[in-house]
C-alpha cells in the first residue's frame, strides 16, 4: 500500500521531533548588552555631572596654584548658594508652564528693603526680613492674579513687573547700603565645616524641593499642569491655584534670597537684581538636561548652578573677568535649550 509507513515513516519518530529554537546568547553578550543599555541611559542623566568634573580638571591644570585649593572651593560653593536658592524659586513656575521674569527685580528690591529699613530706619533686623520677604510674596500675588485669573501672559506681566521693581530699587537709593545688622551677617556667613551657612540652607532647600517633586501629589500635579492645562483641568486638577501658587512661591523665595544676599555681603546694591536674571534661567534650563532629562528638577539645578559657578570662577582666575560671566551664562543657556530640543526628537 502506498502509505507513509511503507516509506519508512514513523509516527512515533515524528512526535519526538522537538521544535527548533535558537540557542540562548552567551552570558557575556547579555552582560555587554546590559552595560551598553545602562551607559546609554546614564549618559543624558549624568552627562552634566561628568562635564562639571571635566571642567574642574581643566581649570586645575590651567591654574594649579589657585583653582584646586580648599579656599577656592569653599568660596565657590558659598558664592553660588544664593543663586541656587533663587534658581530653585523659579523651578515650580517653569514646571507649571509659567515664565517668571520678575524674580530678579523682586530679589533686588527685597535686598534694598531689608538693608534700608535696618540701616536707615533702624528697624530690628527680624522685622526687616519679614517686610522684605512679604513684599516678594505680595508681588507674586499680583503676578498670579494678572496672569492666571485675568489671563495676561506671564511673560508680559513679569517682564514689566521686573523692570518696575528694578526701577523702584534705584528709586529708594542709587548707592549701596552698608552696615547691616551683624545678626543677619552671622546667620548667613558664619562658616561651618569651611562653608558659609547659606550653602547649607541651599542644600536643605534643594532636598525639600526634590522630595516635593519626587514623592508628593503636588509635585506630580505641577508636571501635569505644565504638560497640558486643559487635560489637567478635565482630570479634576485645580489648575489656576496650582499655576498661581508657583508665582507666589517664586516671589517669596526671591525675597528670601535677597535677604540672604544682604547677609552674605553685609550690604545691598540696588543694581544687583538684574544681574541674576540670566544666571538663574541658565541654571534652571541647564539643570533640566541632567538627572531627570526633559524636566526641571532640583538636583539638576544644583549641579547646573555649581557647574556655572565653576566655569565663571575658573575663567576669572585665569584673568578673564568682567564680560566673561555673562558670556558664559549666555552660552550655557543656549546650549541647554539646544540639547533639550534635540533630546525631544525621535
């Protein structure tokens, strides 16, 4: 018969045939693939940290007698702490999709208010601090009302407000005010472990804001509002209070930073405020390329601010002073925006 059995066919043999499967890759290949994947994910997260370390090495080679010293690093971290606090103050508003350009004006005016009321009007320093910080919060309230509830773009309102406040600071006095209470100077400039106390305030503020961003509903809600307000509103989030609250928070922090600046310098300069506008934005945007790429985040801002401080201080030690600060901040801001834009491409 022309059956399969007559041709040597064995059903049992066919049933025993295993399905062919590819051999598993060697264990070494798996490890190498994992390492490549880990390196690829770590590069954008910690690239700025690596660039900061490389910058330190370069300046240590170029200025071996002045840059790699304990005194230089202590000064660098202490000097950049006020800028870091100011930068942290604008992160929530940027996260929620608002651009606050008034914080530098609030910062400068608060410093003048604290110094003027204490030195010229002889008001106790604690009351002066309350007045300065409260003034910053009130400006934040005005910004929030006009931006969130009236509907005027924050860029326009805060740009005009910042210019107004800078003019008011010069209207109060056109000359620096010295002789601020020693209690404020001690609270900001007393050294502990080689660093001024303001550095530890900045570290604490970074940790608190990181915790809020990472572990609280408030932090997640700010990201939702910034990603899409209409979707956030339809999801039941209080969009207006959240967005407005970030502007108020920014005003309060800017006022506090202004008071700390007075404490670190022992004086107040009416022209100091606008000079912090570009560095703070550079720190915020450059920080959004690190640790949590694509998002404004406190740890990234911490690295970015001291990366910028390292660059400017190193260049000044090499004899490039005056114009180099603004040039370095501007170049860093452009680089941060370009990197962030390229990182969003598929």
